[in-house]
């Protein structure tokens, strides 16, 4: 994963978590948990990249 894609992904996740936290603070549980599918989609999008990344050889 490129550095710019990782930064964009982190910003998007922070925005989703911030939105969910704010909605929970206001008592809007449905709106807060409506962002959960986005986090699942992001996990499914990032998980294959972790498997493709070669491990560095340890001396």
C-alpha cells in the first residue's frame, strides 16, 4: 500500500469514528452504528494487502 493511500485510509477511518462518537454523544444510536458497514468494507479492502506484503528477512 502506498503512503498516500494509507494516509487517506487513516483520515477516512478517523472521520468515521469521529462521526460515530459524536452521534453516540447526541444519543442517536442508529446513526452511530450506521457507519459500521464502512469499517467492515475497509477491513475487507485492506486485509488482502497485508497478506501480499513480503516479510523482511531477519538475520
